[in-house]
């Protein structure tokens, strides 16, 4: 049985700890944040395979493998803040009492492994041997456990046969392709993957802008493109832009990293620009219908950056709300999961509603900003009766334009 410490009990760390315990390893999760993934945590604790600790020193001493899952937020210039990685690495190095395998699970820029090795070599005792490996996570919010236990691939970057064999043994119960690389390549794979998906989103959003100018339908274009196996259907959904904790941060970090090594990543800069433009385009549509916004009630359906999560980090909805409130609009909003967090940011001039229909009552315009399944099933006739004016801007293209017009809405989607 492998003895593993997982440092960091946030979204990635706790899922990693719980799933590694489920695979039969003895795991201690180190942090003061004990959010629960109920079933797996309970299973691991009951079988004495999962424990919690506040001590990196103690957990390092009793473990052979240390997964590092701490946050790497963006600095103002886009660079990843690696201070938590450095601090954890230093504490682990001080506590090393024999061979340890340190595994980067956090999303980190290339060369982080080199800095970790340098830090450890400055601090460790001479008899404390170690390896540094990279094992980037690909956990989507809302399906993290499934993504860990049934992944499309497992990426492992190592520099020694010993480290490779240890990680190969850990992941042996999971039936998925394992891609073994060097550490630097593994570090790059995560940023390259997320940035490529951001490119796809911004590309179809750019196409949507052209569609609006020439009168074409972006949904038909996305469908026609998606059947090409070289392109694929995923991430070709036009809308108000991407958000969340990964894409904005990873694109910014990759641009900064490229600059540091002497490459101007103009492609990703354009991706960022297009993503920001989508917010501005939605705002222009609003102004087109309402002219002035002061004291006008605007309804918003959807606050989270995507459905099935309460995550509002970098959500397009927040940027739109901020602009609307700056012009003194009155907002009525609803989201199945994200309202409590949004209240902390926008406590004033915003009515937090119990259901979508309450949002619509008396609103002069309705915005759909997250494609929750609940919104797709609304009684649209009832929605129209409740609205003060039948303006509806569909930022996720969840309704059919012809149907909406027949119902009497002044309807506008994205690129249609």
C-alpha cells in the first residue's frame, strides 16, 4: 500500500485524495479546508485509508509520495503566483527523512519542476533522496470524480525510472492511456490543452460576429464544422465568452510564460481580446433595445460561468452585471446554485429571486447568460406575459429564433 500525502484540500486536492484512497492507497490530506466529497471521503475514512492533518512536516515524514495541489492564482500581469508551491516545497524539504517523490498536481508553468528541485537541494538533508514529477489534473467542475476515475488520458512527467514505476503503480487500477513524458513537457500539456480549448471557443465567437454582419446562422456553421473529425463538436458553442477558474488564468499564464522565454503569443492575445469583445457585444445589444438604463429593471437568468456549478470566478455574468449597475439599472437575477456567492459581490440594486418567473416580472429586458437545463424548459408564453417589454437576449442560444419571434418576443441570440 502506497503512503501518500496530498497537500491542499481545495477542489483538486480533496478529489485527488479521496480518489487515491479509493484506489487502495493510504492517504493523508493536509489543509485546514475540509470540504467534503461525501461518498468517497466517507468510504476512505471508514476503511482507514484517508485521514486529515494540519501538519505538512508530520505528513511528509510518514509518506513516500507527496502530491502538491495548492492554488496558483494569476498576478495582475497574468503570471502564475507560485508562492504557495514554493512554500510547500520548502516545508517538505525540511521534513524529508528518506526518499520522497514530489508530484506537481497543481496547474503550473513549465520550469516549475526545476525551481522545486533547486529549492529542495538547498534545504534537504544529504541523505534525503527525491524525485520531482508532473501529473497535471484535468478535472472539470461538476464531474471531477468521474474525470479522475475514468479519464481520457493520464499525463505523467518524470526524470527517473523509479518515479515512473511508482506513479505507474498508483494509476494501474485505472483503465486509461498513460502518456509518459519528461517533466517540462507534462507541465506544458495542461496549459497547451486549456489554451487550445479557449481558442476553439473564441474562434466560434469570432465567427458569430461575422454571422451577425452577413445574416448567417452560427449554430448551423458550428454543426457543419463539428462533424469534421479533425475539428470535433466540443467547445464550438457560441455565447458570451468563457469564464471559470481555468481558461482565463491558464491563457494569461501561457501568454506570460511565452513572453518570458522570448515568444510573442499573439494568437492567445487575440483569444483574450475576442472573449472580452463578447461581453461588450452583449452590452451593445442591451443598449440597442433600452437606450438608457437608469432605473430600468433588467432580468438575468444564469450567474455561474457554466451550468451544474456554483462557480462564478471570471463568469461573464458578473462583468455584465457590473456594467449594468454602473449605469444604475435595477437587476432581478436567478441561478440554481450561484446566488449566495454573487450576493457578496453585488448586494445592492439587485433582487435575488426564488425562481426564473419572478425574475421576469416587470423586467424591460431578459438576459440568458448560463445554459441551465431548467431555463430550456421554461413556459415561454408565461415568460412573455410577465415581462414588462418582450425583449430577450439569449447569450447561450438555447432558444430557436423563429419560435421566439412567433411567440411575440423581440429576440436576439449570438450570431443568429
